[in-house]
C-alpha cells in the first residue's frame, strides 16, 4: 500500500468509530510504519510488549522514538511474574520452553489489548517468512477485532528507501551486528550466510513468537 491508501483506510476506520492501536518491536525497519502513522493520526497508541528480556538499547530507543514521532507510548507486561516463569528444574522458560515463554510474555498480554480494540495495525511484511507471506491485508483476530497489514507488500528495498528519504534514526543495535532484534536471550548477531530471522531462536525449530500465529482468528 502507498501512503495515500494507508491514510484513506485509517481515516475510514476512524469514521466508522473503530478503536485503533499498533504495536512495534522498534527495530529500524519497524520505524517506517510508526512514522507513517505519525503523519496520519498521532492519537493512535503504540503498545510496546515489554517482556522484561529486551535489550536495554531497545527499551530506551522505543521511548525515544515515540517521543520524537509524537505517538502515545504504552508499556505492557505479562501478568505472570518472572519467579513463576520457571520449569520444574528452576530454569527460566526461555531456556526450556521458549514457546510458552513467548505466550506468557507476548501473546497473552496483547490478547488482553485486543479485547478493548477493533483494529490492530501491524507492520508485518510478506517477504519476512512463509507464515507472513500467507497473511492478508485485513485478517480477523480474536475477540471480534481484526488485523490491518499496510506494509504487507513492502520489501526491504522500499523500507530502506523510506528510512533514507525521511532520515529516520536506526536502532543502535544495528551497528552491533543485529538485524532481527527480539529478546536478548533469544537473539544473536547475524552471520553473513544467515537469513534475517534465523538470528532469532537460533538452533531451534522456531521462527515466530505467537503474535502472528496464535492471534489470528481460526
């Protein structure tokens, strides 16, 4: 979608009385959607799913970007304290059961937000993974809400052209060799022969945290 198409769709949602929100991982490529939204409607809240395991650089950068773009920043966390996120051997779940860790710290908190909103503006792109390439522009989500994917047909070239055109800042972890940034224990630097998302949950049969698999209406 081009800017004018995204703008028209968001204005349509607003006229229909829909309650909108977005989420962001605050990776450099994620800033394009946030910047576009800041040009259209600065009342749309940005929910940051604060797992408690993010890089300190990401947490600081997230607040900085929302301040610079004039967007409301909302920090959400799991209702399950970390002391209860351990297996029978006392290991934290990101070590022994990363799927359940993601569920408690990402999927479950956002599921609560979907209950009070109508439209989740989501920045996934079809070129990121097979799971995401199967998504549609608008897709039903739990609790009668739906997902809107305005960046679905964008690719890396278009993303970075936008970043350059508007001179948007970069996540400081870019300069440290991180291309796909998530929680610190489950993210590694990208090797030259690796695909972007292979840097997440390296060595495991896992490429998604659950936000784009569980939070889709079946």
